[in-house]
C-alpha cells in the first residue's frame, strides 16, 4: 500500500497545501512547531478516522475557520483509492472514491497505517486503557466486525452501568440478565480477537526487541487474562462471571469485569515493564510492538501499512536509529525530524521541508 499524495485545507496550521509521497522513506523535516506532525497526523486520520493526538475532531480545524478538508490518493492491492474527509464544528463526512461513507466502520480497512511517536510510550507507562486502545485501533483496522462489536459493547455497557445506579433494586436484578445476554455476545468477540492478536504479537515483538537491543533484553507479552476456547465458550464464561457478581457491581455502581477492564502483561528480562522499565527500555519496548504491528498487518491483510514515525529519531541512540532505518526497508514510511541528513545514514529518501504549515520545494 502506498499513499501517493495528501491534500490539506484549514487542517491544523495548514491553509491549503499538497504533499507528494514516494515509495520507501519519506522524510518531513524542518524546525519544531512548523506542521510536520500535523501532516503525519492527517495521513493516520484518513486511514482510521481517528486522530492519534486529539479526542475531538473539531480541534483539527484551523483556528478561525469553520471547517477542515483533507484527502489522500493511494494505491493498494485492489487498485487506486481516494479518501476524503470534511470536518466541521458539528460533525464530519468521509467519502471513498467519491461515495459518501455512512458508517464509521466503513472508514476502516481501506488504507492501513501504524503511527508511532514519543507519546506512544503511554502504551507501556500508563494505565490499562492505553493498552486496550492500542488493541482496539489495531484490530479494528483489520476487522470491521471487531469495530462493530466494540461500538455495540460500549453502548450496552453504558446502559448497564446506568442501570446499576438505580435505587429500584428489584428492577435492577430483573433487568441485568437481559442486558448481560447482549453484552456478553459482543464481549466474547472482543476477548477472542484480542487473545488471537496477542498470541500473534507476542513472539514477533520478542524477536523485534531482541533485534533492537542486540539480544541484551528479552521482552515478554501476554494477556492479563488467558482467554481460551471458542467465542461461544467465552460468551458463557463471561455471562457467568457477571451473574456471580451482581451484588458487587450494584455496590460499586459500575461493571467491574469484562473486556473493558482487561490489560496486557509486559515484562523486560522478567521484570514488570509498566512499573520498573527505564525510559530507554520503555521506548524500545513500545517501538518493538509498533514494528510488529506492521508485520501483522502484512500477514493478515496481504499488504504493508504506511508506517508513520513522528519525531522518533531524537529519542533513540545511534545504533537503534540505524537499526530502525534498516527495519523500515521495503515499506512506505513517513518520518518526521528536524534534520533529514542526521537520520538517513546514506539511505535515499524523499525529503520534504515543512515551514510554517507549507511545503518548501
């Protein structure tokens, strides 16, 4: 898969600009706060419908403007693709090859992208919600049924939690089995797909981490809960778990078990990375996981995603910078940095200078 060009209008600090990308390595360079990350963010947004930096789409609109427009032309295994997005204060609209997309799930699976920046250290350092977010974004790109199940699960979960706050306990006890039957139908899909994904991720991440550290460190990843069995078996197990904890959930006022509470165990040399890894170990661990995400996309979708590396090189020592450049060979990479020559190490690249929200030819 290859992004050919990107067009931006009133997106972040861009007034109106077009960026041409090539196969292989594309380097967006320039001083800080010029718009390099904004450009990379736009690519990921068109691929996933999600910003890696903002929770609200309206924050992507240039200050003082009513809407932002962005589009990308790409080439994949099924031919040419054009994705367009228009963002307003009240919502957004996507188009695929000129046809309006009516469901968020339809945005996914057209263009694949993996995004990594220093902020992705949250994947290791922060709470379980960051690791669940990683799984949700990655698996959703590969599986629309997963994204649909996730959306429906969250809506039912919200309704169940509202019910648990009710003071009419008779109604609560009578209604919970009805909600749980629906909830567990989608919970089982999430649990099964996550376990399947982690099973594929774990050995590959271990190999990538060993490569980046020259074998000095061993990375081990495993689900906090080991989900085994078919989706039907998981559905029953999750239903029983909820049924056995009605009193607890009513007392707490929320649902205390289920896929929305799951986590991933991450260890480096047998030590919990979430609590005890150094900054350097954390950075390499997160990067290993992201590099493996690229390989999983290739295996499951049949083509490599676009790899976006935002301001990563400044955070790595020289040997790991070189290894990272070597590792990106063979796939389209968009890399942002302040000085292009300092990260190429003799490798050819499409160098694009960004200055004050504009491409300098």
